[in-house]
């Protein structure tokens, strides 16, 4: 696509965003009806914002104009944050983490793939060099310590010489036995043919009959092949089978990739030119226009001095530097308007004195008003959309687009470089503010001299009072700073970040994440979610629903600092599900997509490290200090149920698995919106943990299910092709998906790798793959039975979110349950106070 096409795409997306913002503003003022209507409204807004987000992400990635990209980035972050806000509202209203939009997609005529939230490419592109440098340092430290990722995965055990000789002997004897068996088979078949020939007595067969038989077989074979080819062509024509070149990468796609790569290079070059122009244009403005600006400012301020003296009889107080100096007085105002403001302020002071006397008789009336307001609030319990932090950002960005870019003539700027006039407009204000600060210093001194000359007595009487007030304020501030210093004591103030980083790597607490993209977590959509909910059946989430939640709660906030600071804050995330469903893979995918550091605080990993209370405190201090300084960061706690054991097993007591139990809630309280740190726990036995403390630590709980039929079908196809398998008509993938019911993604990967050896991959040309080959390997694996999945469902039903959802399904009101719980807590507190 050309620059004009991406410009057109941006203009269209901005128009869609503008109309959507208008609709949302209208719906905020209108009274909303039932819960079902509200959910439908929120879901529609959510789907529309996702479409805008997808288009804006493409435009931002490929646009080469640097000034346009700044505005698009601002709007993109706003849309991203609004999607997270709408998701939060839907979760709070529907009381479930999973929402289904199949009915809305049908109404809007969208494919399910269009609901997939893309991960912005700028997450990694903008800090690619930093991530690469960090990976290089990490691999260097691992190499110096003699530990690498490959050593951890495949440890090499030493083998004695006698055992090695025995292994070689066994394999050699087996090879000789196979060769002997083949030789004996050939002799046996030869004897059988000789016996048959003697019995039939046909030593010399008729040549005509032999030719006829060969001809019959050949014609039958040729006709079978022709029929197969015609059937294949018919299926391709009907759209039932893909064409032969369907899986091959077309020339157009390759060309598009090359163009995208070139656009990225142009984008980087334009960004550098824009950064250089910011400096050069500012310097030129300072030289060319600086003296005139300085002279005009001095004339304005002197005129203000004289007018104030004429109107009030005394010179005004010059605004302090902290308040903004003379900019406060002359912000977009003429000298005449400033004089009018002075007169108005004098009138307001007189009015305020009169009002103070009347206010004394008002408290009783205000109490009555408050009581009536409270009554009205109780009567009006209608749901209203919560105020958005990101809507003003989007509206501001949309207004900027409308004013600057919508009707801008860019015929002169074909290569889409920076616009120097726009830079001058911005930098002129910056130069003016710089010069204003210099002028303020001069004019303060001039005003001081004027006051001393005209009214020395008043000036000397006013000075001591001001000094005393200033001292009192400073004392209070010093006291507060002292208190903060005691609370936030830095245990490693004398050490550099590099030394702390190295220590954590050597201790195995900071590990190298695997290069796994979130798109590698394969699955299929849930097409009947809304339909099942309409008949009061809670559907099991699909794998792509889980992937969507990981994107929303983990990747988007970690990738963008602007979104993380303002969006609904998710500090901790729990992935619960059977072994092999890809929980660890999702953790590594979060790190890969955002370029985050990965810290491992699993009970097994921290066992024996930093012993004692002081050691534990030091370990957590090191981890979270480095995590803050090198954010974004992911703190992974594998087998997290061990930290919250109801009863520690005898075999694990020496490991002290509950070391972090009391510390985790304290750590979560210390995490602020500006800290892009996510605590992710994974567990395959959540029912072994204390539920209350478990749910107190993990803010969001995602249940990762075993794959359904649709996901298994896609999994088999993708994994077979990635491991060198060729899918032909001989291989019934649907049958494999059916018989592998209950098996996880990990089981399917293991089975495919076990069957598709290098030798078997080479044999596919003359011996295509068949479903029977995978059955034997599947039987050796243990599936996830329905009872185990039900146990996960029952456990989730006991969590706070699960309880609320169950109450809604049975017709109860979760808010009433909250009030009851609060009343019980208040009673308990009162009884304790009495005691």
C-alpha cells in the first residue's frame, strides 16, 4: 500500500472514531434500560473500538510521516485504554471474565477473526535495541557461570565405558538380526513361488494372455487416477478443498513484506530527520525572533505596571516563578483585558466579604438538602456508565485531527517528511516561554526598584511577614520527607543496577524467557457462547478466549506505560488448569510480546536461597527493585498453590513452600500504576490451596480448559505441518481430533514429535501419513477426564467471582450479599472494640 492509501485508511478510521464518540456521548445522557440492553450496548461499543484499534495499529505501523504518527500514537493508546475500560465494566456487570459476541458479530457482519485484538508492533520495535542488549548481557552471564538454557532442558549424564559398549553391542546385534530376517524372508518367498509354479505346471505362460492382463491392470490404474483427479478438481471448484498452491506463499505477499520492510527503514529515517529539525528550527527561532519577542514582552509588562498604578494607586505584586510568572497574567490576553481582570477581581473581593456573613446561617439548610439528595439517590438506582479516563484523550486527538490534518493540503509533501511550519508553531511557544523566564527576572528587579523608589516604607513592612510564612511551610515539608525516607528504606543504595541484575541471574531468580509468540497458542473460537447463555447453560471458554484475556490483562497494559497508568489496574493474574494446557507458554508469550524481564519466584526455585527473614526481605527487595528499574517485568510463581498450602506435605517441609505467603499481599499494596510489573501465578492443583488467601493475592483468575473438538482439529493440522508433516486425503484429521478428546495441547505435541521422526518425514512421498500411526502413541498418554475438569469448575465456583456469577444465575443479588458481609464485619469490629 502507498502513502496515499494509508492516509485514506487513517481518515476513514478517524471518521468512524468521531461518530462512535458522538454515539457514546449520547448514550451517556440517555436513561438505560435492563441489564441485557446495557450489556448489548457495552458489547457493541467494545466490538467497534476493537475494529478501530486494529485499523489504527496498521496505520501507525506503516505511516512514515513523523508528526502524524505522534497524533496516531496518542489516539491509539486512548482506544486501547477504552477497550480495557469497557472490558472491566462488562466483567463487573456480567460477573464473569468471559464475554461472547457471536450475535453482535452476526449483526455487524464481521468474522470472528476480526474480534482478535492485535498486539501493537511498537511494543517491541521502539525498544528492540534495549531488549537485544539485555538478552546479550543475560546470555553472557549464563555462559560465564557455566549455565545455559540448553543445559537445563537436556542435561547430559556421564555413562561408564562398560555400559556404553553394551549399548553398542545391543544395537549392532539388532541391526544384524533385522538384515538376517529380511534375507530369510526373501528365500521363503522364492521357495513359495517355485512351489506354486510346479503345482500349476505353467512354466511357460501364454504371451498374449500375459499382455492382456498387464493391459487390464494398467487401464484400471490410469482410470482410477483420472477419476481421482476429476473429483479433486470438482471439490476445488465447489470450494470444498483448497487449491494446490493454497499453502504456498504468493509473490504478492512476498512483495508486500519487502515493501513493509522498506517503509520501516523510511520511517526510521524520517524520525531522525524530525528529531534533528526540532533542535535546528528552535535555534534559528531563538536567533531570528528572540530579540523581538523579548522587547514585546518587556513593553507589555511595563504597560501593566503603569495601568495597575493608575487604577489601584500602588504597583502590583509580580507573580512567582512557581505560579508561572508573567505568563499567568498575559495568557492569550491583551493589555486591555488584563486591566479589566484587575477591576473584576477587586469587585469580587468586596462581594466575597458580604457572602461570608450570610454563610453562617446556611448550615442547617445544607443538611436538609443533603438528606433529600441521599433519598433521591436511593430512589434512582439506575446503572450509569462509569466516567472514562481515556475519552477526553480520544476527543482531544480527534479534534486535533479535524483542525490540523483533515483538510490539510499535502501536495507539496509527497515523500511524507516532517512539516517545518508545524514545528515552528510549537517551538515558537517554547522559545517565548524561555525568553519570558529571562524577562521575568529582569522585570522583577525593575519592579522592586520602582517600589523602593515610590513607597519604601510599605515594602520594608511587608517583607518580614512573608519570610516567616515561608519558613513555616518549609518546616512542615521537611518533616514529611523525613517520614517517607524511613518507610522506603533502600537496602542496596550503594549498589548499581548491573550488579543486582547479575546477582539475580546467578541465583536463578531472573531467567531467560523462551521465544514464543502469543499467536503460537493455537485454538478456535467459541461460536455458540451467547446462544448457550440464553438457555442458562454456562459455556466452557475456548482457547482463543483465554488468549484474548491474556492480551487484555497482561500484554496491553505492560506494553504501554500510558495505558498502564490510567486503565483499570491488574497487578496479579492466575492461570489455573490441568497440566499440559499451555500455562507456562502463556507466561513466556507475555514476556516475548512486551520485551519484559522474567523473574521466577516459584517455591521450588527459591528453596534454600536467601535463608531467614532478613534474607527473604533482601531477595524480594532485589527482585522488585530490578523489576521497577528495568520494567516491564513479569514475576512468575509456578505451582503457586504450594505457597498457600492448607497443609504442607511431609516431603516438602524442608523446602519451606509458604515463605512468600505473608509477603505477597504487602508487595501488591506497594505496586503503583506507574510500575509496569505483573505477578503471574500458574497452578494445576488450585484446590490444595487456602481459598481466601489465594483469591486475596490474585486479582484476576483465568481458568484454562482442555481443548474442545474445534481447537483440537486446528491443533492437529498446525502442529503436524510445523513438524514437517504433509496432510493428505489418507490422513483423517477429523478422526484424530475426535479420538484425542480429553488430551491437552502438550500431549498432542508430544505424540506428533514421537511419530514424525526424521526418517518418517522423508518417507512421506511414497508412504503418506495415516491416523492409525498416532493412535499407539496416544494410548501411552493419560488424558484429562471429565471429573478433573469438573473439579476445576467446582473450585472456580467457590472463588469470589464464581460465587457472584452463581448467585446471578440462580436469581440472587450479589450486592445484597456484599452488604450482608459488610454488616457482619462491622458487627465483629464493634464487638472487638467493646472487649
